[in-house]
């Protein structure tokens, strides 16, 4: 018997069309849709076969910023929606094409990124944008400008009402789900990172950063443990440089990447950057 398939959480702020998107995939109104924002109160798991591939769609309550939630029931809805991220393979963050990226969208995107879920951005209600008024490339650029920490996430354009963009959306869901589970051989990983350090050396307290080993220790999200001589001195900007090295070298489209820095190497004194001496073999 085949497994239940990729688990896909449909997340976003209230009234962006999450339930309508689920119903469009199902082909019938399985999930309650209402014009009043915040109608969906619970998470609803729905097995579905789309293009002969199995999925479980998790429709979530619309997530508001925590400071805006007052009712106890709505607080519970937010908690349930965030918990759905813990048990999903891919999160689809639904944005409203007619409103652009809002502060609430940014907060929800941050939740998904922190949860380590593979992510696809769905610009919904694209049918409401007059043809020729704005180019898709411009919308994508605006999204990445507002959400620079999600530049790894692909963007799709959908219309739940017009049933547009669904095959493209699920192409990306399949892609990011596979990318989040991908593994890299330790030798290839170490070579790529050592070359990156050679291209752009880093030092702290007069010592050059050295990497002794690198290993992928987890998937979903891809997580890497690096043994270096200066684990607590790697600046945030340099951590980002090494993370981008991994992304450019190995892909991981749509997935956050975690890098752990651990103490490594022997206990002999390390040469200073100003006068590094080579010991004979």
C-alpha cells in the first residue's frame, strides 16, 4: 500500500483564500469557505490524489499576529496552525495578489522558516490583477525584497476561483519536498566549504578559520555539523556566506538550511594569520 504522501500545510493570514485553494485541489467544497475573515478555526487534514500522486492537505486557521489575537478561540486556532507546521513536509504560504506582502505575511513566513519546513509561496487571487498591469517578475522581486530571508522559496501564481496555477504549485511542492530530504556526501561537502574558506578567508583573535570535518546530520531541514577551530567566533555574515555556499553548490531549493559549528581539531597551537608556518610531512 502506498504511503499517505507529502503532507502539505496551507498557511497564511485570514481571508487570503487558503480554504478555497484546498477546495480547488479537491474539486469540491470539502472545507468551509466564507467571506468573513478567520472562518476556519481548526486544522483540517484531507487526503487527496492530485495528478495520480498522494498528498495530505492541512488547511489551517488564518494566522494573525499574536498581538492582534484577543479571543481565546482565535488564540487556540493560532496555536493549532503553528503546530501543523511541526507535522508537515511542505508549507504553502498563501499571499493575496491584490494586497501585496503585508507585515502579517512576514510574521507567518518567519514562523515557517523557524519551523524548518520546506516552503512554497503561492500568490493567490492572481485573476483579480488586471492583465498587463504588473509583471510576475516584478511581483517576485517585491516579495523577495519584503521577505529576503525566504529567497530560497519558489513563487507560484494561483487562482483558487479560476482553478489556475495548481499544476505548477504542486510541481514546486514535489520539488521542495525532495530537496529538503536530499543528502550530500561528506567529501563533497568538505571540499566545497574548504574552497569557500580559501576564496574568502576569515580570522578571529589572530587565528585563521580552519574546518576539519563536515557532515550532514539531518534532513527536513538539511542540517550540517562543521568541526572548526573557532566555533564561537564565526560572524553572522560569514555564517550566511557559508550557508549560501551550500545552497549554490547543492541546491536545497525551497528548504531552510541549518549549520551547526562545533569545536574540532587537535590541541596544538594554531598558527597566526600573519605568520603561518607549514610543518614538514
